[in-house]
C-alpha cells in the first residue's frame, strides 16, 4: 500500500528581495554622405559603419532611414545592459566613432535610455 503524496502545503515566504535592473539604450544617427552618386556607392559607405559598430561594441545596428536617398543615411543602434554606467559608456563610444568617420557628416543624434520603470 502506498501513502498519498502531499502536494502543496503552506508556503514560507522568501524574505530576500532580489532586484535586477535592465537598461536599453538607443542611438539614431542622421548622416550626410560625402561624394556619393548612387545607392550602390551609399551601401559601400554605410555597410562598413554598421559592421564596425556591431563588431567593436557588440550592439545591434542597421540602416533604418533615408533608404531611397543616396546622400543621406539613418543608422539606428540598440544595446542592453544591467549597468546604466556601462550603457552610457557604450553609447558615448559609438557616437564618437560615427562622428569621427571622415566620409560622413553627422547631422544629428538622438539618444534614448529606458530603464525598468519606463
């Protein structure tokens, strides 16, 4: 004869509170390309910038705007971190890298940081 297995029962609340934080940062770059005369030439300028952002900073990046204009480009990137300071540092370095590229002129940058409470 087997004894019944008791499921459930009174639970003991865990008094430890573990709070994790997640931050998501985004940058949107509006770029003016230099001596570019076709969409094919535009791709040859934009793709290396996107690839370098992804490789050097482990961010998600893509061309996101002005796809039909050959002298303008919009590049967006996103990064996720558990540390707001690290997130800000990565975004700063990405912005400096794009601004330092001689083949493009940085017209504007839009930065957003979202936390758990947003």
